[in-house]
C-alpha cells in the first residue's frame, strides 16, 4: 500500500510575499534615486497599486533628502499623473557637466527647472539631449540613444519622438 503525503502550503502568504517583492521592484525606480540615478519617476497609479499612498511615498523620499514633484494627470503625459524625485546634487553635477548640450537645446541647467521641462516636453530621440535625459534616469541601454550603434528594430529614429520615461 502506498502512503500519501499531503503538504499544505500557505499560498495566500506566498502570493502576498510575491506581490510585495514585485511592488518593491516597481518602487525601486524612486528608491534608487541618488548619486548613480539622479532622477526617477513613477505613475501615481503604479504607486497606488503597490499599496502606498503617493503622498506618503513623496514624504518618505523628501525625508531621505530628495526633491520631489507630484504632477497631476492633467499636467503631464502620464494618464494618472506621476511622482518625480531627484537627488539635487547628483542632478546638478550631471547638468553642469553637460551644460553645453543644455544651452544648445535651450534647456535649463537648474535641477528643478530641468525636471519640469522633462515633464512638459518630449526630447527628440537620437540626440545628445535625449542621452542626457536618459543618463539622468540611469537608462544607459535605452535603444533610442544617439550613442547606440543602430536603430531599434522597426523604428526610424529620424521620425521618432519619445520620452525616456
């Protein structure tokens, strides 16, 4: 006669842990903001889906010394609105090191004004300004960077306008 062993697992607890891990990875875009990632953002709907109020997350980030902008849906291209966070010193260092690009594109060299411009405008892809914005978000592998060796499959960069967000 065969013995049957039944193992009970707490699948609800496992699912909750998986959900927490997934939520943390989403929120990581803002939690990683610092010297190596001067700028980050998340849609407000994503933050809320992670079980945290956007205003609470904004407070946490500010308590860590970051600057933030909470942008309403009507004021940005993200349907639900967005929370932007940046490391003032790291972003200023990046902007200062690339001031020639900003001046040529007539973009501001001050962090808060730069972030507002990122929110308000789309930078043309495959251009130094796009690369600078991608670098602010620590997006070194963005396929629409000008320093990539070839166009992404099926995309004509000359006609493509895309945000690095």
